[in-house]
């Protein structure tokens, strides 16, 4: 996901549904980007925070209910990753379009809504050499009309 988004040191990556924190950790460690994880599950968030500590990173993940996740301040993001259910992605679509600056790259493992992906990747390998069967989609937040 991070490779597809062409993450750079200057990027601010927001991982919505950060789970165990692996995307946040990779964004910081491998790409040198500032990364923030948001998740609604306190168990997964605790796991993410523990993994961040093990990786020598400061805890940057935050929690919230589904309601607060949808109201999270994401406007600083230059890259957003979504590893969420399609139904959740659809609920987030208006927020992504309203809050993110034009040019922000969004990568999802599932297509959501009517945004056409600029790039599509099928399969690939994770950093651990695990073959992924997920379809990844990248698109750029368009200029406001």
C-alpha cells in the first residue's frame, strides 16, 4: 500500500483502521514519513501501541468509536491508507473528499464508492514475503470545483 502510494519522507500518512500498527510502523521506519494510526478497537489499538514501542517508535495511534473515527481530524494527511470493510469505506468517502487536500493519495485494499482508481494492483508480496491476494486501489483526491 505504501509503495503504491509512493510514500516519501515528507509525507504524513494516516492509516484509518490501523489494527496492529504495521502500516504506521512501515511508513515511519522504511519510508521515514510521519505516520498516524486510528482504530476503533481498543484491543487492536493496544496491540498497535505495543508494536510501536517494540519498533522504537512513539505511540501515535488513537482510538475512538465509529462516530469519532468518522470525525477524526485527517486534514493534514498527504497519504491515507484504508484496510477496512467496503461498507466502512463508503461511509468515509464523503469525509475523505471533504477533508483531504487535492492531491492526497488514498490507497485501499477494496474499491469504495464511485471514485475511479488511478492504479490497481492485484496480489503482490508483503514485506514478510507473504503473497497477498488483495486488490489494492490508488486514487488522488481531485481538485475542488
